[in-house]
């Protein structure tokens, strides 16, 4: 007989019952941790897979854009464009100097006040 009045068989069965409960708890905790890990691992994989499928599908569904036809002007229009391109720098240079002088005067007035 044991010290606390219970038989040795009763004590053994109590210890076995506690061990059984602990094992069930551990199995439950392990399964929960495994499902959390799999879910956290599966989310990025699912997102990447969805993006890949979306890009692949868009390549097959989307029609390539047709190139815009180049519109060529008449001969006088092209000639006028060439003349304007040649004269434009000589027309802009005096404007640039006039604007630079105006900005310098404005800055000088602002600094004097």
C-alpha cells in the first residue's frame, strides 16, 4: 500500500492518464502550429502564383497594338518645317537674352529693397 492510502495500481493509472492528456495536448499544439506555419507559408506562394497566372493570361488575351501609320505631309509642308527648324534658333536667341535681362533687373530691384 502507498503512503497516501492509494494502491500502487491506482497511482500508476493516474500517472498514465496524465501522460495521455499531455500527449493529446502536445498533438493538438503541434497540429495547430503546423497549420499556422503552412498557412503563413502558403499565402506568399499563392500570391506569387496568382500574379504569374495573371501575367501569363494577359500575354495571351491582350492583342498587340497596331502601329500608327506615319502621316507624311505634302512637299510644301515638309519644306516649311525644315525652314522653321533652321530659323528657330536664331529667333529664340534674342528672346532668351531679353528674358535674361528682365530677370536680372527684377532680381536687382528685389535685392535693393
